């Protein structure tokens, strides 16, 4: 495994794991009032496009990180839309 792949994987783990506390808090409390809908729509779309990009260039760290992050941000986005 190349050094650049290791760095990519570390970056992917850090950025992906950073969303877990928000998802857990949102699920536990059901509170989404202070979460920006437009930010989460734009961010989730960006993650989706990063995932497509990773698939196109066949880059495992990008694919893995953005698949997981898409699930996490999608959960918060769903709850934000559901809760109004």
C-alpha cells in the first residue's frame, strides 16, 4: 500500500468519523431545529458527487469514505426534512 493511499485512508476515517456524534445526537434527541437544511442538502449532494468521482477513478478510500459519509449525512438530512 502506497504512502498516499495510507494518507487518503486516514483522511477518510477522520472526516467520516466526525459525523457520527451529530448523527447519534440527532437520533437520540430528534432535534434538528438548529441544523441548516440548505447546508445539509448541498453537503450531501457534494458527498454523492465525491462518491461518483471515486467510483469513476476506482479509488477505494474515496469510495469507502463517501459511501459511509453519505449514509451518515443522509440520515441527518432525512431527520431534518422529516422533523421540519
